[in-house]
């Protein structure tokens, strides 16, 4: 994780009204040269100033479409800003308001660990392996996947990408051909997506990068079809079966809808499982007076509850499930980077090295081509 130097004290002394007025002024002065992208998990007061909002897949698509903008301010976390720099044009500059906004999941898969794993897995597999990395990963890991003929995915299209990885590269005329999949860094998304494609849990093994050879024997790798990386989202891993049981025990007819980064057993007990965009669509299209217990980050849940006050939307858990790194993107940091841009100075630029960008772009382009027409269920 990168470290953000403390802001000068004057920025933290500004009132909320002063911060909001200043951000509006800077946006006006920069005009079409500026686009602000906001992930669904950031604070409401920051989302207010986003030109576009979305999940990882949607924002990656939007970043690629901003051909007129000179500056893309990404209100999200570091790997998202890297992806925007990878898919954007060379004339654009991507800015992350707070460099400390990293992702613990992305940090669970380091490029050195991926390279070491590949040497063992490729030798032990007994058949070709296609690597797939969740977009929640560092650019170096995306480049590793691109170099090895793999693809990125998001929670919106993980099923499509896994199916492509298993079957898309089959040599014609060979009915026995196929590939194993190395899926990193989120074991839960990999497990839930593979199971949704009809694969049993017995077809999956867990690779622990902290253990020699991932804690696996060669025969375990040979017998598996999916090698899942031992990583997770610390927010979505907070949801558990006890919370689902507590909701089911209530006298009101709550539907449980969760993100596929949640553990497999939680997803199995949920009524619906899908990406952030899937969750939003389901609640938006639900009838009034319907009841929803949502297993995902608290800011999105609160925003849905406020947007649809005639629907009953609550968090699945009874604790605050907050993405603490996304929470670091706040009004003082947004004000600061826009003030600097308006004065002609670029701060906190996220720039991916050319060779890493080239191979990462290959993996991301495959992800962008393999996208569903509508958000789909991962169950």
C-alpha cells in the first residue's frame, strides 16, 4: 500500500460547505477536461461530485470511453486507478485523491508469489492452465495473467470468464482438450462462480501463497480443475450463516441478496447472489414494500435504503461492514487534488509502467469483451 502524506492543515479546517463549494468551482473551471469516477462504496458526500458511478467493470468501461478528458480523478482504490490508466489513452492522466486507498484483497496476491506458484502449478497440472485474476489485483498481476494467455474478470462477468478460460481455448477437433483455471486473488468469487457453472467443490483446491507449493501436493493439483488463491475481501467475509438465520427468524419476509465475494455457505443460503450492479438492479426493480437484507458494503446499502424509501432495505449483518480503505477518499482530499489541477499541477498521478500496461491491457480487454448484457446471478 502506498502512503499519502498528511494534507496541509488548512484543508482539514475547511467546513463541509466550503469544501463542497470549492469542488463545484474547480469542476466548473476544468470543464470537459475533467471526469470524476466514483465507486459505489465511497462516501455519499464524495459520490455527489462523481460524473459517473459504478462497480469495477462499469467504471473500467467508462474510463475507456472518456476520450475528451485530460484528467480522470478516480474516487475508488489504487487497483481501480491503475486499471483506468491502463485502458485510457496516453494523453490522459489518472489521479487517486488519497494514495493510501489500497485494497487488502489485492495485496494478498503479489507478483512474486504468482510467478512462484506458476512454476509449481504448470509442472504439476498435467494439462494447460488458464490464469484468471479478479480485477481487484495489482497491475503487475494483471500483466502476469495477460502474458500467460489469461484474462481479468469482475463479479459481473466471472462466470463468463471462467467458462471462457475452461473451454474458449480448446484446440478444434480434440474433445478431451481443456484447461484448468488458476483463479486469484479472491477464493470466494472463484468458488461461487465455478459452482454456479455446475462444478462441484471437489473439483477445487486452495493454494496458500504463504505455504511451500501453496500447501498442495502435485496429485491434488493434477486432480483439480480449479486452483483458487487463498485471498478474500475482509468486508464480505464478515457475513456469515448466523446472520442469515437471524434474518430468516424475523416475522417479515426479507429476501437475502449478497455479493459473490461472500463465503460459499452464505451464498448458498441467500435468495440471490450477484455483483454490485446486480444488487442495485434487483432492488431498483423490486416492488414497493418489499424487504431486502443485503450482504455488501454498508455505504451502498445505506444509499439504496435512502434511494428507495418505500422499500425496506437493511444490511444483512448487525455490525458496520465498511471498506476502510475506500473510506479514505473524502472531501478534503478531493478538494486538494482538484485545486491543484485547476492551478495546473497534477498530484497523486497513477501511472503504470509501459510493459506492465501492455500485458495488463490484454487481460483487461478480454474482460471487457466477455461482459453480460445484463447483470447476472452467480448462483
